[in-house]
């Protein structure tokens, strides 16, 4: 449970990106199959989930405690 709490933005980005990747395949796609990402729903979904996780994990707030001297 602690892992989920500490990586909640990356997990949320994973799901949002997967949905976005599949929607990109479905609505944009590639007609002749030469596009490496959008020619397959699996490739599109994996790419979208990775990009979503990377983007939203950059918003992770870290609590840094500084020591007083």
C-alpha cells in the first residue's frame, strides 16, 4: 500500500496514457501498417502508458527535510 501511495502519479499516468494510446490507435491509426507505434493497438497502448507514466511522475512532490546548523 505504501508503494501505491508513493507512486500514485506514475500509476495514474500509466492508466491515462494507456487509454490515450489506444484511442490514438483507434481514431488516428495507420492505414498501411508502416507506422511502428500506431499500426498495432498493443504498441500504441504500451507507448501511451509509458509516456503517461513518465509525464505524470515528473509532478511527484518530494518532501525534503533540511537540517538546521
